[in-house]
C-alpha cells in the first residue's frame, strides 16, 4: 500500500468510499441529527466524509484541515473548506449543530486544546462525533520510527508498550484508552452520550482474500458491545455540549 509524504505527520485520509466508511457514516447518522444541520468536519483530509454528508443530509457543511494540499482537493466538493489548525479554529462560538472529528485528534499538537475548540464552536445541545485510535488494538496503524527512519504500515504490539517506549517508536501519533478520553473532557461543559469500541472495515484485506476475510470481519463486528471489543480498532465517542 502506498502512502503520501504526509503520512508520517498526519496519517492517511480516506481516498475512496467503501464499506468501512459507509458503516461509520451510518453510526454518525444514528447518533446525531444530520438532516439540515450545520455540520463542521474537523481535519477533513481530502473531503470524503464532508462530501457524503453534504450530498445526503445537509448543504450546510464546512470543513478544515491543517494541510493546504489536502484542503485544495477537498474544495472540489466543499468549496468553503479552510486551512486551519485544530487548536485555533476560524469559526464563531456556538455555531455548529454537529462536529465530526474522524481519526484526527491523535495527530494534533495539543489534543486537549483542540477538543476545547471543537466544544467552543458547537452549539449548546449539539454533538461532537469523535473517532480515535484504541490503545489496546494490537497494531499501530500509522507506522513507526526506527533509528530515525519512518516505516509506513501496521506495526504489531507498539501500543502495548509503556508510554515512554511507545512514544519513541510512534512519536507522531497517539492512541487512547477510554479513561484518557474522559480526562480530556474533565472540567468541560460536556458529557459523553455514547461510547463504543469498533472494529475496522478491513476493505483492503477483503479485496485481496475474499470471502474468508469478509467472514472474519463479520465475526469481529459481532464482538462489538462485548468484552471482546477491548481490542477493537477505534473508539467512537458522542460528546454532547451542555
């Protein structure tokens, strides 16, 4: 699998729309009222989720990403997409009904400040839909560093190392326990309306291996909501602003 020169800094955004993305969009629609809502997509990448939300639910979609190279591509579907940092958003307070942060907060310089900014621009009663890496997933999906060189791809067991050791191998990305997510919200005017751990779409593996890989994915989905989701790929957290 190839990667862009930004992979070591920001990860790789969704470039195509497949079953995994469709499933996550369904989760978003279940936990937030998207029709005619004013929606902000934080860290939009090339705009895959922003375009789908705009086409299916509401024309009132805005988006930003820190990388102008990706914002330029996102503007093909979201003309008003902006280049901005998550820690200093160029939006007024209390203006969005729904904010989506999809596998982004693990990359920002200051995750607590970034989450505070997302809360600032969310209306009272509005919701933030947060997807982020689960610390107990057996693989670090953002690659790793070894002796100063970046190696792209899935690396087993890095997330299980003590934080100082993990930080040396994966200084470019965080992974979270649910307790760490709750600490990010400590003292904020917000509450967690929903939390679950979810397995990935594994669309690339299914494309290569076919029916056996599809059966394995379906089995993993059955583990969600049980103790066996401890090792799932991501957290899905719905945060409601008071």
